C-alpha cells in the first residue's frame, strides 16, 4: 500500500507461508567452523525500496538515480531492458548478498500505473544490472541449487565469480560452475582421441628358438675316449707315487 504496488502471486504465497527465509551453513577447517553458504530472503519489513532517498545526509547529496549511467543501450537483441533507479521502476531488496551486491525484485513499468509483472535482477557493487530470472519461484530454485555459495550470483554475469569463490564451486558444485561447457557444441569439448592411431599394433614377427646343433656321434665317441684316457693316466700317476 505504501508503494502502490501488488506483490507477485508466487512471492505473496511465500510470505503467507513464512516471513522471510535465512539459512547458513559452515565448513570445518582445522576443527574450526567457518561460515560459507548463506541463503536469504528478506522479511517484509526489510523489503526496502532502493533509489528513493539519498545515501548521505549532506545537502544536495547524490542519489542512486544521479549515479545511474544512461549511456548504455537498452533492449537491443536478447538483452532485456535494465531497471532504473528513478520513478520509471520500483526496486526492492530481496537479499543483501553479504555486501557483494543486491538481489532485487523489480517492477519495470511504474508509470502511469505500476505493472504487476516483476523480474529478479542482481545489482553488483559497480551498479551494473544483471537479469537473473523472470519469476521469484525460478530465483528461489536457483538459490537452493547453488547452496548459497559465496558470490554465486556472479555466475550469471559476464565476468563470472572470483577465483576464490570458484574454488568453493569446484568443491561443492563442480557441474554448476562448468555450465559453459554444456552450452557449447558437443564436438568442441569431447575427447577426439583416435584409438586406432594411439593403440596401433605393430606386426611382430614370431621369434623361432633355434635348437643347438647336434654333434656327430663320432666326435662324441672321441671326446669320451679322451676323457677316459685322461682319467686312467691320472690313476696311474697316483699309484706310482
């Protein structure tokens, strides 16, 4: 009533069930718990509007609308029109994202009457907008799927998550962080190993064992006779001694 707008049906049903949602989980490092995942949906009292008031108490202090860059082209190609901090849009904070940005519920068309159609957008620290989902239900599924990992919203931006956050993704959600591979052509990342070339067998010639040449019978007889004569002579010498 204060902002003359109606909540989308799925978000209204969510607030009828619970006034906000917060879930955090930790990991143990050296037997010390370290907070890691955080899933937050602000309560109705914290569903504050962005861009309406000045960020500072100084006179003539700039507002978010003054800091907005209107030089970006809008609505070109597949890119949807981004929200505005002025009266053209109504923006409400759903998740403060621990200071890394803000997930916002956006009413794009606020004049002359606020449209009931809403979208979920991510506002990064540089005040750039990134579209996440068309409905709150789809965003809630994304939130659960990504386990509330740090900076998971940046996976839907053009510059991606930080290297530190990517390490956590590789540990707990390796498939999610490598979704770029799924969108490429199958042949671009499939192993193109040709087993016929790698495991090419060489035709080895069988090794034939040669038998030692057999000695003739006469030589064998002469050899035995020589040994017998040697033994007899040795016996004679011993008897003489």
